[in-house]
C-alpha cells in the first residue's frame, strides 16, 4: 500500500507544481492554457540534461526552460497583447512538435547512475511543492506584494493609478508560473517515470489547468484537489494495488481522471455555482492591459 501512496503523491506533486504556478499567473490576470506544453518542454530538457550531468541539473534545466517559455508567453500576451488563449495554445502545439522531433530519438530509461534522493520513499521535490503552496498562499494573502498581484488581476487600471507596475507584476507571475510548470515536467520524466516516452504528460497539464478553476483560485483547496487527483490517476493506472477484482477494463479506468475533470468543470460552470462562487475569479483574467 505504501508504494501506491508514494506514487499517488508523486502524481500530486506534478499537478501541484504546475497548477500552483498557473494559479499565481491567473491571479495576476494572465491566462496560460499552454501548461501541457511547458511541462513537455521541461520534461524533455530535464531528461536530456540528466542523462549527461545528473538529476539536479536536470531539474534546473526543466525549471529554466519553463521560465524561458513563460517569458515568451508573457511577451506575446502582455507586451504584444496577442490573445492569451492563442498564445498559450501556440506554446503547447510548438512543444508537442519540437519535443517529438528533439527528444523521442532518445527514448528509453535514464542511466542507472542517475538516481533520485528519497526520504521514506518520497522525493524532496514533494516537500518543495508543499512549501511552494504555503509560500504562494502567504504572499497572496499576507503581503503587500500579494495585494499588488491580486489588484493587478482584479482591476489593473486602478492598480496602475495606485502606483503598481502592472506589466512588471504580470511578467513576474507568468515567468514564475512557467518555471514551476517546467519543474513539474522535469519531475515527471526524472522521478515519476524515469524514462522518456512519446509525449509523457498524457494530459496532466490540462488536469492541472482545470484544478486551478476547481480550487476557486485558493492555494489550499488546490492542494486538496491535487492530492485527490493524484490518487485517482494512480488508481486508474494500477488498480490492482488496491483491489484486484475490479470488473472495469483498464482502458475505461484510465479515462477516470478525465471523466472526473469534465464532471467538475460542468459543475463549476453551472449558473447556480457561478452566482455563488464566481466572485473568486479574477475580474481581469485573460483581458489584455493597455496602459493609458
């Protein structure tokens, strides 16, 4: 049972890193639907770097590549005011093509000398992800910087009048979100899988994106959602570790995380839910800011 819990927590770590970065980005008013692509780029760069220099450089490579493409999305959507959905989808489509061309030729396991450091079977990145959630909650809720981020996502015009550098805040949040998505991808390929295979994210980026809305843009609800989906994802892959007599065929079980995601999105999109809870959504989310 403990190995199953460890694997579930590893999936939760992947979702948590990517989703908390997107939550921070969205709280500043920027929408990034390219999380799946950022994770793919982080996974590929992390894996190929680790094959030569080891695990920690692999993590750093994933983080840096994620930050770089977060910067690209920021330039397109903040400075050039390209539609944020189009920009994010462009990053995702580029990542799928580029990673297929660049990394698939190296398909296979990591070298045996590249091993993960673990504490009771858990990677230190799991604890880092939990700390990141707490830090981002504290920044958003308890600091002057958090007030600037929230005001930028709610009313950037009023924030600018109050002396907030809206463009700077949005750049910082978007790059940070990209870096965390890249780190999530590197963790996926280096620790959870330990091998490279074709497009290994398998939709985890889209689940992370949905988790942000499911959490109502609140970090601790996001933490609970990531733990829940980590369990569901791992159960869908290896149900025999819980109960060997489950009658549903494996392909049906592997659809389970996405079925639950669709159901949750339908619920939070309902009129009754939006009337009660939609005030949690940043008012200026996805709206380009034009400085007057």
